[in-house]
C-alpha cells in the first residue's frame, strides 16, 4: 500500500474526524492491513475564508505548502487536505509542494454522477462560494450547484465558525432550516461541503440526500493508497 499524508488542522476536529473515517472505510481485518498515515496538524495556518474574502492579509498557502513538503519528505505518496475551502488554492499548493493532491470536489462530481444527482445543494463557506470552486468543477460534470439564499448562507457560516470551530454542538435548527430551503429550491442532494459540517453525521440522524464531503475524500484516499505498492 501507499502512504497517506494529511495536511490538517483546518480545523483540528475536522482532521481528527477525517482520519477516523479513513480508518473506518478501510477494508481491514487486522491493524497491519490499515494505511500508514502521516498527519501534519497545523491549526496556526491562517483562515482560508478570511483571506479569500479580503478580510485578512495572512496568506495560508506558504504554511500549507511547508506542511505538504514535510509530509512528502516523511514518505507520503498520497496527499489530502480535509479543508474544502483550501481547495481554492489547489493548483498553487500542488505546484508549491511538487506533488499531486487529491481533489475532494472532483471526487464529489463522480459521486453525484453515480447517484444520478444533477442539482446539488451546497452547504459550504463564504470563501468556497466566492472562489467558485464548487461551481466550476461540478458544472463541468453537468451538475448544477444550488447555494443557500443570503440569510441561510449566514446560518451555514454560523454553524461552521460559531458552533463547530468554537467547540459547540452544531445547531440542528439551523441545519434543518438550510437543508429544507435547499430542497425547496430543487436540490436533489445536499453536500456537507465544509468538513466542519461533517459533525452533523455524528449528532443527527441525516436523510440519505446528504453527502458528506469527508467521506467522499476519505474513500478516495483509501482507493488511491490501496491500488498499488509504495514506490
């Protein structure tokens, strides 16, 4: 198997949950059949959304590139970033690290095609929305992105920053309000498109219409790490 490297800490809980899902989704009967994994958790990496919105001048790319290079130097063959907003810098990060990085949204497009979803509701950060990382990649796959209206987008940001990142339980009321509104707008499926929102799978009994982006990326990591022996 190939070795996995995780650029983490964005945020710490999302990284911990992501690694848990990699372990749970690996078809292993013994400890030795699991994937060798290096995790570089760097909570001090500047906020991605703040930088994308022009609210902060602190560029998160240098620290992410440094983290990625350190993982490659440790022997990581497959790199993943369990922060979807950071995918706005995907090309820059690959070039800076000098190594491919799995792309969660491209993997999401394949998942939607498999499920026959053509209209996907997006619950993600303002940074991801402004950068159009969902729109450009998914629409190229024939999938229309449906974003929450302004008030509901504010609820999404509240859940991400004031609930999960602040160490609080994710608001079920806000979550249901946004999900129901996206369905009313025609969404055939809804992606938990920020890794912080994956906590909904822990605290709530979710409808099958929800797709957890952490699981999409974790499944891709398992696939890529198991397809061939380490070089």
